[in-house]
C-alpha cells in the first residue's frame, strides 16, 4: 500500500532556503542570456504540468486545519487506529529495510527482488516485470496498479526507505509524521497522500486472496483527519503541531513563482548588461574621435 509513499521528494529544499544567485557571479554576464532562456524554458514546463499529480487523486484538495482547541488524547487515540493499518501486511510489506515482503504472513518476496535506487527494483527484476496496471484475477497472483497510463507499482526509494518494521507507538508515529523520514511531506501533504493516493486506496482493493486492513477506507481517512485536527501527537509530552504546512499544489505554485522570478531577474540583468555595453561602446567611440581630432590639430600646427 505504501509503495508510492516517497514519490515527491522534490520538495526537500524549501523555497526560503538560501540559494546561490547567478547574478552575484563574475561569470553571469556572458551567460545571462542562456540562463534567462533556461529559466523561461523550465518555467514553461512547470506551467504546463498539473499541480496535482494523478497519483494523488483528481480534483482539488483541502487539508484539515488543526483545531483551535486540540485534544492530545483524541489525537493519540486516532493514531492508535492508524497504526493498526500501517502495520497490516497491505502496508507493511513495502515499508521494509530493503527487500519487499509478500502475502498476509509477510513472507520474503519471491522472486528475490531488491528495492533499487528508485524503489522500482533492480534489472532484470524490476517491479514492472510482474506487476502490471491491474490486479490479476487469480488468487495471490501479482497485484497491479496504473499510474499515468503505465504500471505504477514500486517501493519507497533507497534514499527515503520509510522502514517501520519493528516500530510501534511513538517511534512509528514519528517516522510517519516527520518530513525527513516520510518523503518530505508536510502534514497537509501527508493527509493528501493517505486520503487520495491511489496506491494507498489499493490496500482496500488488493485482489483475490489478500486480507483487508482492519479499518475500512472511510474510517481510516477520518482517523487521519482526527489525528491531524488534534495536533498530530506522537506521545504524551511533545508540543502539538500548530500548522499543517503547505499543500502539494501550493508547493508547486511556489516553485513556479520562484522560476518566474529567476527568469525576470535574468532578463533584467541581460538588458542591463546590454545597455552598459552600448554605453561603453559609445563612450569609447567618442573618446577615439576626440583623440583623433586632437592629433590632427597638433599635426597641422607642427607643419612649417
């Protein structure tokens, strides 16, 4: 169920982070036109990309706000219900140290595939070798999933394994909640993933021969919202969360605006460089003409 849990690591660098500015580099002037064109091209690509990926469900998403009066005990009770699902084989079998597990008894996967850098396996045993775009009608046969018209089955990538084998309670909760271990997701992004992602939903439609999680999908979604609404607590002492953070769509829009600003700065710098060059050239021509005139006058006076 959680194989797509780490898809969007692209937001690992917040827009508020200090970024090197090419405008401060001595190499900027000769490269400014190229940089401006590159920024414009990337900006065009970003604008042409849907703000919400197909894997996160169709339509808009509104995150659950944290209550003005959150109740820690209600939040902890909600996560206790979530934990029952997170530790179920439909979810746990892909949240492992390296090799996936399979079946209701979480046996070692056969054939013996490995995670791979991108979570999609290692040649010649990539996930898509056996997992297609839909479940097999045969009991216990390889399940399938479609993502943007292609087979979408995979584990979290190697740089964000999200392994929670052997974890429980607060330890599991913190791995699940913290961006550094959950695929760089804010609470808003985490809710969107759990509530709308089609691979999460697969856990309740796993094909014949597989058991379902202990909560139905609607109840699971409500427990996700209840946990977040009450400050997303993981233990009895830590401060409750006060913000759910940015949504995926907002983060994408922030990148678009950042690229637009870079493209504008690059264009302005190019125009300024061109204007300076024209002024210098004009000044140099004027100085040359003045020098030539002075030399001519001196030569005329020196003749007998």
